[in-house]
C-alpha cells in the first residue's frame, strides 16, 4: 500500500529531463504519468520546463533564468524529474534564490538516482518502482556547500 500524502503537495513548477537514463527517461516519465496515484498530484497546472528542448551547453543558463522567473512569480515548490544531474541543475539555480525559501522535490528517472537512495528505500516512496520525493509538508533542510576555485 502506498502511503504518500497528497494533500497540499501540488508543485508550482516542474523541470523534466526526458533524456535522462540514456534517453530512457521519456518511457519512465510516460509510465509514471499514467499511474493513477501519480495523477492525484495534479501537475497539469504547474509551469513546466522540458530540458530536452535545449542543447547541453545552454541548460544551466536556461534553468537559472527559468527558476528566477518562477521565483519572481512567487513559486516555492519545485520538482526535478530526471536523474542526479537534473537535481543538480535545479539545486544550483535554487541556491541563487535561497532567501525565497524554495522547496525541491524530485522524481528519479535517471540511471542512479543517488539523491533518492536514503529516502526511497521502500515501496511507500515509489510509484511504478520509480523513486519520488514529493512530500512538501515534510520537507527539511539539507546542508549544501559551494566551492569556488581558480586554476593557476
């Protein structure tokens, strides 16, 4: 039995990378979208950004600008759909807006999904065997750091 809490868990904005998992991400995303439990999240009204529309060298800039626009519209709840790289892109952009207290959830359709491993070790945190972290009411702070360096 899946124990996901769906009340108030609607995302404001979703970043989707259907090229994740060696281009297998589209199949996984389509699979999870057809699941009845997932449909209760009602993401239809969320603002969406599909990373497959952009070249690799454009993506971080596109995500930074898009998340900035979303923050300016008052959005707080973000979801990264992809692998660890997609979570990384979203997190890098959200760090720039940390004073707005954004919340990041994720759906792991990547090949490793390390971001999910500590939290998605049972069936109650999966849909169609895909790990998810979408309970915005139980969001908590994570320690992160930024490293800046200059080459010699």
